[in-house]
C-alpha cells in the first residue's frame, strides 16, 4: 500500500535558523509531489509542487524542496525561518493518473522569536 | 475569485445519528474531493465527485456517501455515526483534468459523542 512518511512530528526552531523537513513515500511508479501548509486557524494551502524536470522546486515564501528519486524523498527546506512560518506542514503524493492525494501525518513547526 | 467554503464550521452529533456536510467549490471548479483529517493525522481521501458522479473512492465504508449538484457544490453524508468519525472534514475543489491542483476549504469539525 502506498504511504507517505514524515518522520519529524514536532520541530522547534529559533528565528533565522535553517529548516529541513523530511518526507519519504513508498510508491514505486511515477508520482507528483506536494507540500501543503496549514497556518493556525487557516485552511490547507499549497506551498509547492513537483511534477517533472528540475528536481529542485521553489515555492512561495522562500520555501524549496528537492526530489531525490533514488531515495523516494521530497524534503522541504528554508534557509532562514520566521516566526510567521509557525504552522503544520504536510507532504502529499499523487500517483500519476490518480484522482486523490495521499498525505503524510504532518510536521508541526514552532518558530520561537 | 471565490474560494472553497464549507458549512457548518462545527457540529456535535451523537453516536448512531446521521450528518450532512456541505461544500461550495471554488468558482470555475467542477470537481470536488472530500478528505477526513483525524486529530494528529494527515487528511485521508474519502471520495471525489466530477460532473455529479463519484469519480474515485478511498478506503471508507458505504455509510460515507456523497452528492454533487449541477452547480458543482457537494454534500458528504455519514450514516450511523461512530465515535471514530470525529474529525475535521475537508473539501477540496479542482478543475477536471487538473485534479492535482486541489484547493481546500476550512473544514467542518465533527464531534461524535
């Protein structure tokens, strides 16, 4: 069965620290990859997505993610976090041709001013 | 552009009862997907509707059913509620053929006692 793993459940960082959130998936075929963010009290929003081409994808608010096919990974990064990045981050995978997204369990990021 | 809206915001039901949740898709979107997000988990796909027909279903029992209307709004119905049905129910809309670009609503928080 397809699964998406986010190994960090809760990450606490100080402002200006660098961020890397892990995401691994188990499906062996062609996939589309996504990172969503859920700010406190707000709905899920798309941060970035990967479909094909350059494995380094840039998203909104200075976030980027790198697709490493050999490792089945799609880790999210940001060089310098801000207090406003405090949120829950979800990695999601879609098998090519499928209608739905498979989500990981999420990583809660707390940024301390 | 009007975003995805859901009603009600919160709902409390008793075990065994039935519930109907509603979703209005983003302007121009003809596809609606429903997800269940239990506490501490990522969203799990329930089903998707496209042109008023079910267009894919996740691993949920038949007591979870849905409808899509000609204006593309949608309902999620859950019969014989169980305590484990307590969750945040998310609706996401997209355009047919671009199901990977899903825009999420704020969700309905269902509590079953």
